[in-house]
C-alpha cells in the first residue's frame, strides 16, 4: 500500500467540521521514519480546523483504473472494472514550528522531484519565509489501512495478463486523449 501512496501521492483528504464533510485534493507523502503521512494545505482552506488536535480524517489514494471488456478474456466472463485504491484513516495534528514546516516542504519537494532531482528546495530559500505564512502543515498518524486491488485476480493466468495490459493501455490512452483535448 505504501507503494501506491508513493506512486500516486495526490490524496483525496476527507474530514468533518461542524457536521459538514470537507474534501480537498492535496499531495501527501509517507514518512518512513515516523510512519506518518505529511502534507500541506492553504491556511484559508476550510479544512484547516479539522487537521489538528488529533481529529479523525480519511485519505484516498487512487491508482490506475479502467473498464475491462469481456472481449479481452480468453474465457467466458462478464465485463468489470479494475482499480487500485488505498484508504487511510488517521488522526491529524498540526505542524506549527516554522523550521519543521520548512523541513516538510524540503522533504516533499525532494520526494516529488526524485529520481531526477532537477530542482532542489533548500530550507534557507528566501521564498520559504513567505510561503510558511500561507500554508498549514499537518501530519497524520495512521490508525487504519485498507487496500483495494481489483485486478482480475480470480481469472486464469492469461486473462490476468490481458486485464493488466488493458489497464496499462487504457490509462496511457486516457491521459493522451485528455491532454490532447485540454492543450
């Protein structure tokens, strides 16, 4: 499940504040040393109040997904949908010390820039002083993990391979088609 979080770090962050569900899409990384998730959001985001004081949150990390046509199987099957999803529940706490907030920004940038590391953010970057005034840094102590990997595992070996190829092909095609339409 950590591999999914590392490969697809843009999480759907869900919390409740005054009985109202709040949702934000935000990059969140896994800290191997602490076993916690770390992220940042804009201080003006309505979700900030629910990201401190050990309040409960849920995060969804979504991997690739696709419709699987019956036509790709070598055996008689119904169509289905294959996907990779990780749900995390945890308790959120604020990171408030300016140096620690800066360090989380440096670590997240290094993680997201890997492996090429074309850009390196340093803690003494002059823009950091201003940036920390506009973000709320938080960490999440994980209380529950749930991975959902529906990848035609119950099919014969050849049908599993065909479904895997379909997942890869459709995700690359979908991204290409989308970008062509957007740009």
